[in-house]
C-alpha cells in the first residue's frame, strides 16, 4: 500500500520535470567574465572566448536540462603575441611568454638613446603598431601641442628633465596636469593635458597642485576638498627658510585656477659676525649656505668651525675664542763636564 502511494505521488513530479525539460529554461544563461555569450534559446546557449583569448578545449555550448543550465566546459587561454618585431640599433626583452598582458622592454645599443615608450604591452590585437626607436645621440622632446591653450614661445626641443607649464585659453579649463616634464624616453610625463570648454559659473575646479621648483605649497586645510566652486580662493605659503613676495591666493574662475603669483626666495642671514684673530669665509649668506671660521696665522680655533644659515638666522655658537699657538725652538744640549779629581 505504501509503495503504491509513493508511486502515485512521484508520477506528478516526474511529469512536471519532464514538462520543464521540454519547455527549456525561463532564465537567461549565466554570464562569465572570461567568455562572451553569442546567442541562446530556451534550450541551449553558445559561448566563445573573450577577446584576446583562444579556445583549447571543452564545449562552447551549454544545454538546459530540468529547467537548469548546465555548466560551461569551454576552456580558453591567453592569445600569444609572439615577437614584438625588430628594434634597429637595439633589442626587446620579454616578460612571461609574450601572451596577453605581458610586456616587452626596449633596450638600445651603446651610443643610442630610446625614443618612445620603454615598455610595450601585448594587447587583445597583439603588440602596438607604433614601436619605440633607438636614435643616435641624446634624447629630446618636441614642443608640446595642446589645443585651446595660451600661445607661448615654446622652444623647438627640450632636454630630459626640462619642465613646461600649460595654460588654457579663456573659456577653457584644464583636464590633466598643467606641468609636464620631458622624460628619458623622449615623451612628456605625464601626458600633456587637454583644454576643454568651461561651463561658465557652474564649472568647478579640482584641487590645485603644488608647482614644483617654486618652494610654495598649498596650505594643508585646502587639500581635504575634492573640488571648488567658481569664485573660491585657496591660500599658498612658502616653505621654511623662504620669504614670500606677491599674492598668496589663487581663485577658481570658470573651472580654472588663476596663475599663482607668489614668489618664494631664500631668507637672507647676512654676516655671521666678527671674529677676533680670524674671519669667516662664505658659500653664500642665504638660507642653506655655510659660513666657515678661519684662524689668522699663529692662532688656533676653539669651538665649531661651521655655521649654517637657518630659517632663524645663523646656527651654531660663535667659536669660543682664538688662542695663540706658541712655537718653541729646540736648543742643543750643553756638553757634560766631569772634574778630573773624580776619575
């Protein structure tokens, strides 16, 4: 009786499962980051390897069974890029097996310098079509070209480590960093910015950057903000040991910061003082310079010889004194005379 009842109960379940299997899956096939779903029906789905990958096993098709999608067995591996090409007057070194995501590094022969990126990457379409080159002589950067920027008398070429600052024309705002530097690969670092149209008073400015080499820095409290509205002002200050001249403020105007006019120059220490029986020689009399005490002939220094020009003036104590050094001559010894009576 129990067996018959169980059979009766199982028959509807088996029927429903059979019907579901015939109908297919109501849900969409699963998505996988390393595979691309090409097309599907309620009964089956077709996949292929993502761009930059090649199939090497398994099936690209999954089927719906009992209302559930089966697991995908397709296997993919990174597509090889092979050789990056010939580098005249140099060669490439490779990391990994030259597959998707691996890099090749350009190395130039002696007497040649690299022009272009030092490293290239194997992408979904292989190695880049524009490869770096090895040129005879020193590396230089051509004048940066930024549309809608203020016309400046840029030099025709720049040496490595030279820096230039880009300024956008009125009505345009900076996208990227204003100051760029000529890199050892002959490329500007970072990439030159863009000057994009500003949206009048609704435009906001990003956090202004510290300008390298000026010894001026943005006050700490302003660095916490991520952007500033039109008309906002920020304050700069000089580094320790420097005195300021000019306006310390910059203003956000239509999405662009005004030029910083603050100039910071080294603090002047002046004379390190007078020394009895001696004098000072100077590397300079401004912040960071050194004054060295020198004794007159016949005198010896007691105390510190060097004094540094610090933010508060000359550091270290003045030498205690100069003492006279006496020179004693060596005199010949008198002959020894012994009386004859003692012999």
